[in-house]
C-alpha cells in the first residue's frame, strides 16, 4: 500500500471511531407503547398504541410522574428496582 492509501484508511477509521454510536436497550413496550429502560430508569415511548377495551393497566408513579400502561407484575418490578408506587390507570 502506498502512503496515501494508508492515510485514507486511517482517516476513515478515525471517522468511524469518532462518530456517535446508538445503543439499543432491551425491553418490550407496554400497553401505551412505552417502557422504562431497565438500566437507566428512563421512561420513553416509541409508537403509541390504541388502548384495548377492558384491559387493566397500572401507572408506575415515581417523582410525581405517572408512567402508565403496565401490567401489575411489571409495575411492581419497577417499584422494587426504582422506587415509587403502582396505581390503577
């Protein structure tokens, strides 16, 4: 390889290493199309879902914020990990 080719390769590698990386996180969405990232505690929504009639869901209430759409077991798990409480939606 010539010096110019090596320089181009190094620039390309540097650009890849310097770029921001998007990290995915595990976890399905709840009845509202949202979920809590189990590693960071961040609650966010992906694609809002229409509410299914007759479905009972719960809100994970933490720091005055209602994070709704969870099954009772999931809500209880979130309370165990991050604190707060569960209330019917």
